[in-house]
């Protein structure tokens, strides 16, 4: 097996350092963070390092979002497959859990929390695709199941309900991440704090989804 060269290792380390510093700064200050500040926190003296690896601050944000989206998407796809095997017993809360649970796992790591804090600020970047529906496939599948369930109940304003639930879900997770890191530091993996929060979020979003 060929060994990576020192140059390729250095390049990979530079990219990782920029992604770590970018995630911290962008999640807290948005896309207006100066390139120089991101590179300084990453300990990169080469003024063109960020441009070389990501093209721009927007490109850096997109790369950060993509890395975490892959993990969340894999978890959500597995949950959707499992739910379809018992589709006759599905309740609205089960469908909301498809949205919440895969993303809520990101609360349990510092980098995951940076992702959750960044997401509502630049949500349009999380949907980057080459043509077709810009919504990630796993979210589209979850929403399709919700839409089907709500239509069977004769629910009105389905698209608006789904949009509001998606926005509230992202905002709630971002706020939880902020509180863990900046306001009331706790171990997010310890019950009952994390589990109680996730359960409450699912129940509140379910109530919004099926409200009269």
C-alpha cells in the first residue's frame, strides 16, 4: 500500500484545521467572519490556504455541513427503513422522530453542536445538489411520509405545517447546542437531560404538526 507523502499529510491537516476553526467561528458569528480570523485560529499563515481548499467562506461552510449531513442522512435512512416495516402502526410522533432523532445525536459532540448551530444560519447550503430537488433525500422521504399521514387525516395546510416543523426543529437544536456550550455546560450524553429534551421536542413538534 502506498504511503501518503508529507505534503499530502500537511494538506490534509491544513484542511482539517480550517474546518475545525471554521465550524467554531461560523457557528457563532455567521458567514461574515473574516477569512483572516478563521486562518489565524487554524494557525495557518498562508493567506491563500482557505481559498485553496474551499474557494471561499461559503465553500468552507458547505464542506462543514456536508460532512455532518452524511452521518445524519445515514441514520435517518436507516430509521425510515425500519419504520416502513411497521407502517400500519405508525403514529405522528414516530414521523417527527424521523426528523429529530438522527440530528439530535449531533448534540453529543462539540463538532456536532457546531454543525447544529451553523445549520439554521446557512440552511440553503445544506441542500446543495446538482439539479433536481434541493432537499436532501432523507428529509424528502421523511416529509413524504408525514405528508401521506396528514393527508389521510384530512389535515389542512400540510406544506405550511411541514415547513414550520422543520424550522422549529432546526432552531430548537441550535439553541440547545448553544446552551450546552455557552450557557449551562453539561454532559449532553447524561440522562435525563438529553433524553428528556429530545422527548419533549418530539412531543411539541408533533403537537404543532397535528394541531387543529
